[in-house]
């Protein structure tokens, strides 16, 4: 039972999920996320310490948050990540503690993260073709990702989810082969629609491959049926293969938004809380913490932020404004 009242917004949604970006840095340069030269990285002193992150997470958990996901940038490039995992795990044995990673460093880190108390891993992979991987991530690291997936499996993570972003004319011809590969490997693939969150602001709706189209392409080869009784706030409505060979998900963030049941807030690496990926307003928790605030003040700012959580993103509407920060700096 949470020891503080739940975080509820004016649209009746209760916050259960906290995404924490632990760094804005990354060892890849995915074209839909970052420019080739990287970004002007945040100076060290602007990044929250682990102690500061855990303090905010603790208040959130006391307010009824049940899931914490570590992301970035690339979370595994932050030093001593297992230490943070251990400290977050100590908040609650029941906490659903997960990570979204490009997988490159999992070969060396998966076992340690598991031992530290991480519950789940999502690994991002958009192609199984080496040359394409180099084109999209601007680094020749496909083999490392595959080794990372293997290491996660050996460390005992299950299920392992794979996040794939499709772009028309680039990797949409791999929909079925990626699905076949994931089925054979016992991995749960989740296709995520490309969103207008790239730093370069080059998003082009024409290049978006919709969740429905992706579903249909797979269903034609590997018949699918809807999975019943899952969490309605989960962005990827799960489908299962009729032959019993696992599940696949389709995140229709743009074509079929799930904002009405969104239960998350985000904490950026520099200590700003955002109540939506597309929020234009941020709440400065770093200043609050470093100004000596007590837990009651942290809770109050969280409540103020959540109360103003926007009803939904406005992609495709005239009022839509792309946030200045890109995905890697917000925390995807
Ligand atoms: N570096 C880690 C990774 O790649 O998994 C974590 C951070 S990354 C920003 C989190 C997820 O966001 C990845 O699965 C990535 O593919 C996805 N992503 C990045 N930019 C995106 C965009 N513009 N639209 C949709 N998904 C995006
Ligand atoms: Fe790095 Fe992840 Fe962005 Fe790729 S999607 S550049 S791996 S933060």
C-alpha cells in the first residue's frame, strides 16, 4: 500500500509508471534520434546523482508508482548502473524495475544487472542486416547487440522484449523476417511507430509505418489473435501467434494514441519531470532538491505536475508543436 495519496490527474488517470533517464549520452547515433555528431551533452554537475534519483523515485513509489524503467540516452553507459538498480530495488521488492537499452553493453552487464535486482529488459533493434544497422545507428555494432540479447537470456531475463522502429523504404521489408527471427529466438517483438521526437526535426509522416499495417503484414504469414485481459494502460496491445509461438506488440503512438490510459511520467537526466513525451512544460526537481526541499515538497511538486498532465499529444493537429528536446534527451 502506498503511504502517500496516489498521483491523479484532472482527466482521472493515475500515475503508476516512472521513466528515468539516467544519461543523455549514447554509444550509437540512430538517425531517427540523434545527429551524427551527437549532442551538446549535459555537463556533469547538471545530471542528477544516484542519490537524487532514488529520492525522487522513493517519493513516487510512496505515491503508488509500481513500475520504474531506466532509459536514456543509453542507460548502460552511465557508470555503476548496477548500484542504482540495487538502490531502486531496495525501495520495494515488488517494484517492476526495467531498462530500455540498445543492448551493446549487455554482454558484459546483464548478469550483474540481474543480480542487482533488475526485473526486465527491453532491447532496441531495428534491423537484422549489418549494413543497415550501420546506416541507421551510424556504428557497426549489430553483432554486439545480438551478443547482448544472448547474455540477457543467459542471465535469466524473461520475457525479453525487442523494440523496433520502422521507417518506410528503409526497414519495412524486414517486418516478417524480424517477426520470424523473434519467434524462433523466443523474444517478444514490439513495433513502435516513428514519432516526431528526433533532434533534427526531420520527422515525415509519409515514412511512418502504422501499427495496423505492421500487424496485417505479420498476420498474413503468422496468424495472430488478440491476447485477452492485459493491462489496458500498456501501450503495446499484445497479440499472440495462433500456433502458440509467443507474442508480438504494436505501439500505435501516432496512428492510434493510448493517451487516455497513459499512466506515466518521466524524469530527465537533468532532473526535470515531464508528464508527456510531447510536453512543452517541465518541472524542475533538481532545483527543488538542491535547494534543500523535504519529501513533502517533492511530493507536492509531483502532484502539481501530474495535475496538469495534458490530455494527449496533438500530433497531426494544427496546434502540435514538437518539443525542443529530442527522444534521447527526454528519455524514451
Ligand atoms: N538507448 C536506449 C535504446 O535505444 O533502447 C534507450 C533510449 S531510446 C531513446 C528508447 C527507445 O526509443 C528506443 O527503442 C528507440 O528505438 C526509440 N526511439 C528513439 N527515437 C524515436 C522516435 N523518434 N520515434 C519512436 N521511437 C524512437
Ligand atoms: Fe542512442 Fe537509443 Fe537514441 Fe539510438 S535510440 S541514438 S541507441 S538513445
